[in-house]
């Protein structure tokens, strides 16, 4: 599993647990919906401030997204 695949899984699971859909997430991060879809497909494209807001909103530890340990 690549780091980006792991990030996708972590973000998807957090969205499910928090009952957040992609539209809500795009509004929270102040991104257009197509941009949000692009970044969710390749989480390495998130800017640091976007990643910080994403983690705060979804209650994810930012270090969990930056490591490839399972």
C-alpha cells in the first residue's frame, strides 16, 4: 500500500465516522468541489494549511497521515 493509498483510506474512514460528505468537506476547506475531488484522489496535493484544517475538521492526527506505518 502506497502512502497516498493509506492517506485516502484514513481520510475516507474519518469522513465516514464523522458523517461528512465531500461537499461538506469542500465547503469547510474553502475549495471547489472538483478541486476537492482531485485532492482526495491524490492527498499528497493538499497544501499544509489545507491538511491542517482537514485534520482538525475530521479529528485526524496529522502525523498519522504523514507516516506509512500500518
